C-alpha cells in the first residue's frame, strides 16, 4: 500500500469510518483506504510494520477514553502529540485538522493522547491526566511511530469519561455517540490526506509587526507595569485577535468608548489614533491617558490640521468606518471629506476648486489609492498632496513583498485579522497578481481544499500580526509533508519610534 490510509484498530471503528467515506466515494470524490489494524499496542505495532512507507499521509481514527472532565462523550480529540511505549511523536498538523473538524460542526479538543497497554480502571485517570494527556487509547502511539516520515495525525472520539466509565449501563449509547462522531470525521480525514504532500513555502519579507505596532504593544505592557492592572485601552490597540487576547491576559481591558472607562482609570489610545473630541472627553473626565497613536498616523493628523487652517478642502482617501479614518476626519470635520473612490471625488463641492488637498489612510493599497489621486488631480489640477507619502513604509514594503511571492505561488496565506486594513490589502494585492489568497488568523483557519492542489504556498503577515503565529502556520504545514522554505526579501526595515512622554521614565 503506497497511498494515504486511515488506520482503525477495531472493526466497528473501521466500519464507522468507511460509512463516513461512502458519500465521497459515491460522488466520485477522492477518498482514502481504511485499514483495520487490530486491538491493543502489540497488534498496532505489527500493523505499523506492514504499512509500506511512502510520502502519503497516515491517519489514525478510533475511540478513546477522556482523562479530563472538560471532555464529553462524542467529543473528538485531535492529538497534538502521542505518548506511550517509546519516544513521544508530535502531530504538527493537528491545528489544521481541528479547524476543519470544527467547521464540519464537530466538538473538538486538541492535546496529547496517551497510549497504554490495558483498559484503564477507575483509579487510573488522575495519574494519566497529571502527565498532561487529555485522552487515552491503546493503539495510536505504535501506529504513528510506525508512520516514520509519513505525515500522520490522530483523531479519537470519546466513548467514556472519568464520570461515565466504559463499563456502565450507558455503554451502548455512549459507544454509538462516539462512532457517529467518527463517521462524521471521516470525510475530513480524507481531505487531510488529500492535502498531505511535500511542498515549497515562500516567505514574504518584510512581514508581521511594524514599528508602530511594536511600540503600541510595548506601551500597553509598560502602562500595566507602571500603573498596575487594569489598564483600559480604547478600541483594539492594534487590529489583531492574538495580540488583544495576550494583553487581556496581562490585565488590559479593551473598550469601545471612553464612557466604559471608570473615573480615575488610565486609558491608552490605540495605534490608529483618536479625534480631538475623544482627547477633550478624556480631559473633561480627568482620565490619565497614554497615547499609542503611531507617529505616522499622527503625521497625517497634523497635515489635515495644516491644510484645513490654510483654507483647503481636504479629501481624505480611505475606508469609511475605519478607526484611523474616523480619528483623522475628526481633526477638521468641517473641512474634510472622505473619498473612497472616483465616484466620491466627482461629488466633492469645494468653495474654491483651487484649494483642494488630499491625504490618505496609512494602510491603503498603493495602486488603489493611486487611481483616486488621479481622479482628484483630473478634476482639480492644482490639488496638493502630503509632503511625504501617507501610505506608510510598512504597508508599502509588505505589499511589495507579497507581490514578489504571489507570482510564484499557487496559494497565498495572509496572517491577520478580518478588521486589519493592511492585512486585507495584502490579500487583495496577491489576488490582483492572479493568485488565490486568503486571510487567516491562525493555522486553524486554513482549509484543506485550498492546499490540495497547492505545490507552492506563499506566506505573509499584516503589520499587526505576530510572527509567532506565522511560525505556528509553517510548523502546521510541515506536518502535512516535507517543506522547502525560501525567504523572499524585498526590503529590510530598521524603523523605531520613541515612547510617549508618560512612559519614558518607566522604560529605562
Ligand atoms: S502600519 Fe504604518 S501607520 Fe500603521 S502602525 Fe504600522 S507603521 Fe504605523
């Protein structure tokens, strides 16, 4: 046997998996063989020896006992690693499989699985759980160990828990619930097997955090150290779920408006900036404020004030509703109009057509903004622009880098959150280069269908996305088969911004 395979120790498990694959087979979709490998570690080890080595994936599917009270009968456990009877075997593609199973509507836990040589009794759960394992079975470790260099993965459906042991009046209903989950997991395992292959990975550089984001995160961390938790942050400090969740763990509380901040508290303004009205409200309330506005956003605010005081109508090129745009519009609301496209330019009604200026949101796509600038200059040839580019160095570099990898990639993955403007622009830039591109917050968001035909995957990350998440994604892809990674560097960045006055003393 050389193709991908699902190993099922018991006859009932193999039957549930085959039933789950039946629809795929009947509709002519690619599927995968299910091999019954036998009960217990000795039969599993013997079966592993018979499975011929190849680059194709090897999945283990079956039932298991839960070691943690958080797991219920019918839940699925995807092994992050498998322990017992020899070296620990890690399963790096576990987050990918878990994400796809969750999208299929299944309840999924990811964690270590322990393989033991006997059915465990009532008193044994706690000891095994202390090792960190969340489920226990009798075959997975020898099977995945036998897979050697093949990509491997383990999914087990819970059929008993510490409070509902295997031998109980519920044995039949609990067993059926577990087998039903296994059946539903089978098509997902087939998609995992179809995506398991060696591939090339092109890493766009620069990617991930810019100087403004690093500074904003450091500001919240220093504010927490200096003033103690909680520290309030108006809006997300940067548009990234992982960053926000990490800072929440340290004691930051994110709010939408200052009305949610208690009197006397410290509040940080996010990297996207705030309007003068928000600053005045904080002052009126007597709140202690720390300003994490990126200096490059603050520069656009200063330009808006200058043009407005010189009597210009300011056409602000940007996206409606984005926090940065709201903050900049607030600098001179009577003299500023948001323009998203050429149609908006046609609607501008300046008092003096000779006194029109344009500014930009810092995170726009250069080509998209360029067409709006052309429309402004067509209509108002004397229009003035910013002294230096408003689209910041980090946005420009990341767009150039993604363009450089997109042409050679079958698929581009952009790490970033859905509300991150610069990350969304990276997706659009790759798509404009003719390559399929998707925005993902984590490895769990990657769909096997995207990967099945992708021999070369390009990876980048928006300026607000942590590099650690990029590393997790590369590791997860390596769990689907050997990867050959290449950095494509279009620029190096050495930009650094100083801390705001309120925190300089504590930084030393
Ligand atoms: S993307 Fe640009 S403007 Fe935004 S925080 Fe980073 S450096 Fe500043």
